[in-house]
C-alpha cells in the first residue's frame, strides 16, 4: 500500500522526457489558439455588418417570416402564413430561419445570423475532418481555404438554402472520416448511419444536389474501412437506408396530407414533391427543359448569371471563376500528387481514403456543374468549397510528409505556383481593382515554391517551413481578397454575385455577363418594375392598405417574388399566383371561388416571378378576368383592384 501511495520522483527540468512533454503541451496550446483565431476570423468575416443586406433574397425571407408565425407554414415551407403555395425547394433551411425568427423575433439579424453561424460550423468541421487524419497545421489550412472562398463569403451571409446544404454535406464528410478510422464494426456502422442522416437532411435542403457526394463517400469507406468487405457493404446499405429515412419522412408526410388542406408544392406541375425531385429540382436541372417541371432557363442562355455555356472550362469562366476557381488548380495538384505519395500505404490508410472522399466529392459535383444543361447559378459552386479545402489540406500534408523526396518538395511547390498563377489570371480580369496585388501574390508563391524546392527536409528544414508558410499565404491571398470584398458588399435579389465591382467581364470562358447596380443580378421584377425585389419597393400607402385588409390573403399578385415583397413590407399573407416559375395554380375557377368567399381583398397588377416555364400558368386569364370585372385604382403609384363584395 505504501508503494502505491508513494509519489513518483519529480522529473528533472532538463531531462529529455520533460522537454518532450513541454514541447507537446506547447504544440497543443498553440494549435488551440490557432484554431480559435481561425474561427474568430471566420465569424468576423461572415457576421460583420451582416444586416446591411436587409432581407437579402426576399423570396426565402418571406417564407421564413411565414414560418416564424405559422407552424403549418414552417413545416411545409410556405411562402405565406395562409399556406397558398410553398417555395420551390424543400423546407429544411427555412426550418432553421423560421425557428430563429420565432425565438428572437423576425428580423434581418434573426434571418441571416444562423446562416453565418453555419459557415463557422462548416469551417470547424473541415478543420476537424482534416486534422483527424493529418495534423492541426493541415486542418488550419483547409479551414482557411473554405472560409476565404468568395462563394462561401457570399452564401454564408445570404438566406438561400446553400448555407445549410454545405454544413450538412461537410458534416457527412466528417462522419465518413470517423467511420474510416474506426476499427470497431458497430461504431463504424454508427458513423455511416450518421452520414446517411446528414445527407438525408441535405436532400430536404436542396434535393438531389445534397446527394452528389454519395458516390465519393461510399467509395472511400468501401476502399478503406476496417471491417471485412461484406460488413462494409452492409454498413453502406444501412447508410443508404438512413438517407431514405431522414429524407423520406417529410416526403411521405406531404404525400399523405390531404392536398386540399396543405399548400401547393411550388415548382411542381402536379402538386407533388416527387415532381420536384424528378423535374424542376432534379433531372430538369441536369438535362434542361425535360420532364416534369423542366429546368427553367437552359444553362448558358443567360450568360454568367446562369452559369455560362457547358464544358470543362465553365468552373473557371466569368462569375463561376471568381466565386470558386481560385484554388482548384492547386487542389487538383494536391489530389494527384497526394495519391501518388500514398501509393504504397495500406488499404486502410486514412490519408488516401480522405483524398478519395474529398477528391471524389469535387470531381463528381464539379463535372455535373460543368455539363448540366438546366438552370444553374454560379453561387451553387459553394458546394465545392469544402472539397477543395479538404483536398488542399490533406494532399498538402501527404506531400509534406514526403518533403525529403523530389515528389514531396516539387509537388508542394507545384501547388503554390498553380495557386499563384491562376490567382494572377483572375485578378487580372479586374484590372482597376488593386492592380498591384496580383504581382505581390504571384511573387510570394514563386518565392515560397523556390525556398521549398531548394530546401531538403533534413538539412534546411527552416527554409522549407518558411517556403510553405509564404507560399500558402500568398496562394490563398487572391481568394481571401475577393471573399473580403464580397463580405463588404450588401447583397439582395435572387442571383447574388461575389467580389468587388467590375469583377465579372466577358472573358470568353463560360459566357459573358454583367451586374446590376450594387453587384447583384436579381431575377424577375419587383413591384413597379425595378430590378431587385426588396421590401423597399412598396409604398407606405399600399403597405397600410394590405395590413388592414382583414382577409385570408390581403391581396393576390402574379409571382412569388412580388408576393414576397408585399408580405415583408406589410407582414400579411399575399397569394402568389403562378408561384415562382409559372406554376399551374390557382385556376381561374379556383381564384373566382376565393374572391366570392371573401378570402382575397385586393388584386395588385403587374408583378412577376423568378423565371417561368411558360404555358402552365393561368395568371394571364386571372388578370383579364379581374380587369373585366373590377375598377382599377392607384395606390402609391401601383395599380390595385378592390375585389371585396363580388357576388358573381
């Protein structure tokens, strides 16, 4: 007993064991401080002056407002509190914003702060996923790459569904990494199940786009999981079942809910969620105007705001180029050389498996974005940002481990030069904005690459470390500068754009384009014909009229975007005739029935949606019927019809 209680003699301060322990503590403390600084900087970038964008995209803002007041609207993702029609996406992102509005009161801050926090969460998950298979330094680089991507700075400060989509896909990537490193079969199965749950909710955020990472994640676990092959296959089957369960419960609930007591499913042609999956938000996006709802405007026919023409150069051209492509060349170098560096590693090697997961995510999603013929907007590319970050962090680590060899040193040097050279090209497209920056960053990457290539991991370690730090900072500098410029600009409308003014020009790659004043190209028209569609377009006289209407819907107007504008201004339900894309609702007979029953007080002329598939909408017939049966009045410069008292 005495021997047990006797304390061990103190370790001498100068002993090797003490020094090693102290150095380990210092490294851990340094890593903790570094990641805290990274997350604090990310939060500052995404939260600073966030409310300058107001309600950002009024379409989703109105739905979040409705969800903050009506649980039924919240559950379905309705555009209005009286549940006439939903937005054209599933409602998961609206659940977050609607709950925030219900708890804190609906405002620009309650709408946008959750989006920014999702950005901080995504950076945290990328850091954690990369760090688990590499080290803290590689994780910090990966997190910084994601945080400094212009598309991320745009979408994590905006109210589109893409913020939650990226967070959920990144969480799924982290869960896959945990499954691959786990040697216990049951725990690995648990992590794969969590992967499926995350992707199921990604489906409920933006449908099929959330499932594009499935092939890469499945392949990575199938190749490198510790369990026997048949068990790995069973685990993956369980993961697929988790996807179906996590996504399918809401789809099933909508299907079972009586159609006459729920809102019309916006974006569909037959009032069903499956039509969205297979049409407007699914195959129609990939193949263009085919099947179901189609894909809206064919890719490339609207220049850069709709992705430009298809091809491998689409991700590098015009708006897509400045939003996502800054570090794509470096990421591809990291992927190829990183896999070569792990060539003889065991099957279960976590670094190689991570490269398969991140690289497969990028290649599958990137190729689909490059060649999809339906509607695609440049900001969709934010879904590539975590993959690029993971490739650079993990691939860079694999090469650093081989820095004593030609492959390691020159692979890292090639990454730096690729980042610097492509950054120079992108910065050169906007010759009037900080013209010296491209030369400074190019010189930094070249110098860093030279220091690394000339140093050998044993004899000139400090030189190599200096080269990596200098080259990494310079390589990410161009992307970071545009991310900061993006965050410093207020964004509104349906198609926000990144970077400083003048960043988008017709480069001949991926189609030309341009920007509306203020930097954004907003789809559709706001009331009064102004591009933008924010709540400021409604006169105080009209706002008062709608607020005092006292009917189920204070008014009806053509298109969800116009209806959303009036809802945000007057805090009242407005019927969006034709939804966002000429949805076939309501029919003329249905609208007349609403009027006869006193459910709609006013009809506001004009308005519009965000696109239009054409041919399905009855908005024209309704407008003609209103004009033939009611007398127009002008309220605050807007033509309005009073529908009250109609008896047929």
